[in-house]
């Protein structure tokens, strides 16, 4: 069975066979994926109920800060403290952030709270999937430097950098499955 999830697992395996866990954060969902030594999926968990903690969420937060995504992804890295964001819902979190900005709270500390809240959601997904050991990030949000730092803090381990663009892991995995199928037909 080949799916988006199995393609991400295989793509990461091709890029770095030592990785045993993936947190895939796309525009609409967050997935935790446990990967076997051959690149197959051992287990996965998915947040598919809402867009909280996804690319759409970060787009809304960057908009609330009147920044682009790259600027926003780096903002939390300079924070001395973290202002917790209590709302899980994108709409409520955006209102909470706008209120905090209006109160004059430091924007970098608010951003750190946003990144930390998403990192905690990622932690839950990875644990539900049974992910352990080395972890990497895939999907567009893998390029969010503040999120990567927050995930390392929450998971208490270093996120493995991939030698290939993390947004291409699904395509790389699909290509590997196609290559394997072609090799099998030739044999």
C-alpha cells in the first residue's frame, strides 16, 4: 500500500536511512510517523480535525504580526522569555495574539509562545505514532527555524537535518517506490 505517509517515510529513508521518526507538518495537517529500518511505516498518528499547528496556522500568525513567513519563523529565536499561547484553535489563537500585541507584549516572546504551542502538538503526534530515536521534519513547516528550535526543546533531542529539501520527501519516496517496482518488473 503506497500512500502519502508511506511516500514520506520512504523519501526520508532514501535521504537519511538513520532517521526513525518523522514529524510532517504541511498546510492542513500534522503527522507523526515511526519509520522502520527499511523505510516502511511502523505506525502513524495524524491531526486531521483542524488546521491548528499547520502551515495555515503559521500563515495566520505571520499575518497577525504583519510579517512574511520567513521573518516570523526567525522571530522567536531572539526571545528571552516565552509568552504562552493558550488557544489551540487558529481563529482563537489569532485573536489572542492580536490582543497580546495590542497590550504591547514583546513580539518575539509571543512568537516563541506560538512556536512552543505547535511543538507540543507535534510532540503529541510523534508519541502517539510511537516515534522514538532520531527525528526529522518534513513539509513546508520544516523550514520554520523557530519551530525546529521549539521541537528540539520539547522533544529534548536534535532534529536531524535532511540533505534534500524537506518539502520533497513525499515525491522522493514516490519516485523510490516507482524505481523499486520497475526493478521488480525487469527481474
